[in-house]
C-alpha cells in the first residue's frame, strides 16, 4: 500500500489543537511503551535538541532562550497522549513502512495534525519498542534451549556410563575388556548374523542351503590399491559430474549395498521356483521374486522391462585375481571390452584394511554396450560392494542408487547383480553370475535387435560369464612361458617373448575394434541412409599424440545386417582364408600367405595369425588378425601393420607404440533360436580409415562415400553367399 493510499483512507483532521508528543529515544534501548505517557524521556528530549511542546504552537526562540539560561527552570511542560485515531493511523503506516523519509513524515504530519518531529520521534520509539520485544523473546528462547541442552547432556552422560558395543554387545569402557575378548565377541556377532541369514534362506526354500565347499587358499594376489578413475565422462545424464553422494545419504547407501549382497547370495543359491529353465539359460520368475525378496529400490518403474538371468562356469583364474579385476574400474572395463564402455569410480565409501578388499564399497558409473551403433548404451549410477563370505568364497554385487539423485531420470537401473566366486584347486574358480536389470528402451530399440535384447542374450549372465571365461583363457596363454604356434614353412622365427608381444598387440587391437562398433555418449554417430537406403553409421575421431593410433582425422563406419544361418556358420566362413577374396575389399586382394599362427584358447578356432598379401604393391604391409569365439558371440578382427613396426614387435618391442586402425566383424545370435531351430545371425561390420593426416582436417563427401561403398560391398557379398548355401 502506498503512502497516498494509506493517507486517503484516514479522515482529515481539522481545527485540532496540538497535543504534546512522546519524546524520542533515537532507537536506543527503552522499555517504555510507545502508547503510554513518556515522562521519563524528558532528558532524551533535551539530548535531541531540547525540543518541547505545550498547548501552544512551537516557539523556537523561547525554547532556545530557556535552555540557555536554565534548562531545568521555568514552567514544567505538559504532556498529552496522542489520540487513538492518530496512533492507529501511524500503526497502520508503520506496518507498511517502519522507516519513513522526510517527505512521508511531513505528509503524515499535515494529515494527522501533528508536528513532523512528533511523527519522527514516534516512529523512533516504535522501532525501539519492537526491538526490545524481539530481544526479550529471543532471550526467552535461548534460556529454554539452554535448559533442554543441559537435560540432554545429563541424559547422554548416564547413557555413556552404561554403553555397550553395537557389534558384540560387550562393555566399551577402556580397560574393562581385553583385546582378545573383544575380538571373540566380534567374531561371535558376525557368525550369529550369518546363521540368521542362512536360516531365513532355508526357511524360504524348505530345504538345507547349498554351501560351496571350503577349500585351501593358494598364494594370495598382491595387495589391492584403490583404483583411479578412467578418462572421459558419461554424457547425456552427466553422471560423471555427479560426484559422491551426500554425507547424510552415506548410511542409506551402505545399508542398500549390504542388503543387495544378502539378496545376491539368495539368488545365487536358490533354485526352483525362483529360477526356471529357459531357451537361453536360467531365468528369474518375477512373481516369486516380488513375493519373497525385497530390496531398497522398490517396485519396477512404469514402462520398464526386466532382464534377469543366472549362469555358472568354472574359469581358469585364481579367485582373488577375479575379485581384484572386478574392483579395479580400469581393469574391469578392459576385461569386458565390448560390454563395458566408459566407466569410472567416483568415491570409495568403505575400504578394507591392510590391502584387503573385504567390505569395500565403490561408487561408480558405467556404460553397458551392445556391439552395434544401432543399440543405445545403458548408463547406470551404482555402488559395487565386495564381501568375503568364508574361506575362499567372495561376493561382488552392484545396485543402482540413481533414486538418490534429484532430477535424474535413468533409462536403466541395476537391481542386485554380480557374482559369487569360489576358490577351486589348480587356480580354477567357480563363478555364479546373476544379472538383474530393469531398462526402458521404448522408442530406442531397433527392430533388428529386439529379439536379442528381449531374450537377455545381449547383456545377460551367459554373456558376462562367457566373456570372463574367454578373457581368462587369453590371459593364461599370454602369461604362459611356452605358447604353442604353427609356423608354416619356417618363414619366420617367433620366440616366446615375441609371441607375448604379439598377443598384447592383438588384445589392444580388439579393444580398438569394440570402440569403433559400439555407441557411447562421448561419440556422435550419424546415419547415411539418405544416400543409399541402407543403414550405414559413421563417426569421426581426432588422433593426436596417441602412439597407438596414426595421427590425423579417423573415420569410423559400421553396418549391421541379418543372415539366416547360425553365428558359428558365419564365423567359420569368415575365418577361412580361402573365402577371404569373397568379402575382403580393404587389404589383401587375394588368398593371403600365413606367416605364423598362435593358439590363444581351448578351441583351436581361437587364434592369432600374421598374414601377408600376395599383392606385390602391398609388400611393405602385413596384417595381424584374431579369430575368437565364445558361446554368446564371435569375432574376426584384423588391422594392417607396416613391416618395420611388426619387426619391432617380433623382436620383443613395446606393442603399445604400434599404430593400429582395426576393422572386422562381430557376430551375435538374433535371439530367435528355439529347441530344434538354430536361428539366424546379426553381423556387425566395422571399418576404420585415416582420411586426413591432420587432426584438424575436414571430412569430405568423397571419403564418406568411399568408406560407405566399401562397407556395403563387403556386407552384400556376405549376404549374397548364405542364401545360396541355405536354398
């Protein structure tokens, strides 16, 4: 409300004699009420200029003379209260404006029939009165708070005197319990909790709980050091910028991780009716799961679908090596290249002592990928919890915590997923893997890959276990002192050191191929369908100061297509050198000459080959190739290498400095296989080419058209071959 509006609401006061006003206190502490006589303020009146008013008009000369001769002499001034109407008008104005300026005071003075100094001093006293009232109220609150704190302090002192250890139930007072006794109490409490959990599981199944055999523990792996985060960031959801959870949420996150571990144990050990056999492995009965197992994520979001499966395998790796690799984000993402894209550890909420991973909780983000640019990556924000459950038995579990991040709408979340790892003799490990995710891919799922994803074969437990088993094979052979090889005609001599360098080069080549055929939020693929009608996806990368890639502008192209034969048939066709002229449009141009052949798996189709082209114009180039197959996927990856670089590798040189641009094929099942029906294959072909020696170079239509023509020519030749075989 403006001053004019407030004043217009008040009746004009005419022909009113001027009563004496309340004396000012200049906003200092004063306990007098502004609505009562203020005779005590006579001294303050003198301090503020000696002003005093009676029933007559204010006379400055008389007042000044009186104060000069004797301030206390003369006739005593008479003081009168303001009228209730004047006070009410000023109260109303005070609510709107407690600090009126000079013009506002003059306007109030004219309409209320008061001197402008009376208005000024009334507002000063009113402000002082409110200030004193507020201070008395605050003092009262502080006294009450002090009384409450004293009572709480007394209560806590009494509780502290009778405190007990929450883990073991013993006394906590120093000196009342020995270290050995305290340790025994802790062990007893831990065993009691394990018995309680196992009893609950047994009650649910109606039978005794299966326990892994306890076996002697071989030599332990080296102490674990907390991992550093990988380079890069998660894009659309900005998960890499989330950082750690709030301090107030940490107990909730830790409790969620502990509950997830209990659920993982139950899921790994229970059978029917919770788990049922399916065409592509063991699958989860969601009704039984909802009825009997609970966790902190709550019900499935509307529109999400569930992928839940379980798989068992015995792999050739020490159980602690597997645990360390799972808990190191860099090693984990490398070991599962092609499935895990960008990944990072944001924080370590709990750590084990003395290099022990028992009880460690990492806060992580990761992209989970399918080997085609037509399938979007799945981004997850989760905690990973590592726990030892007995001699030689460890568990590693993930669970999403995206519900703790405001304004975050994830498309994928991980319910308790992970594995139990049991030590076995001869450096073998039994792995039971559970994968349970909920994903919203409405509007993003390509029709060609719909059956593969819905069947759970793309990122299900069987894919994780088969990839782990294959990687364990590769690592075991890479570290072996005597690697078997075939050298036709004795054309080159390959020592064990050279073989190890060659296998390390191939491992890096495979990771580069996966990086060029999958989607990531850090990359931008675009479709060339407008040119030819076929779905060819391309993207560019700039390489600078990277010894593992040629420097310049790199063009990546990928294309996915379906053929009506099983994946192993396509794989055998591609790896046969006699068929290479049917589809190889990049390098060899004829039947290649095999210089060496190194096995790197139990299946003799898992091998590394060094090839040379019969074309004399390419005499300065060689090709390194790896063929690899596992139950869930097969690959043929190759890359041209110049002869001087390959000679350095064969002489035991560092393979990290050899520039590679890998190309190849990833062959996946189409998800339609049924008992008695093999199903078809999804073939994903990827080419990488250097289109400009400068990283700042521009992509031309000619380079895009060239790589598009090459990749479609290879795909069309393969598609044309298989209908003839199946006719």
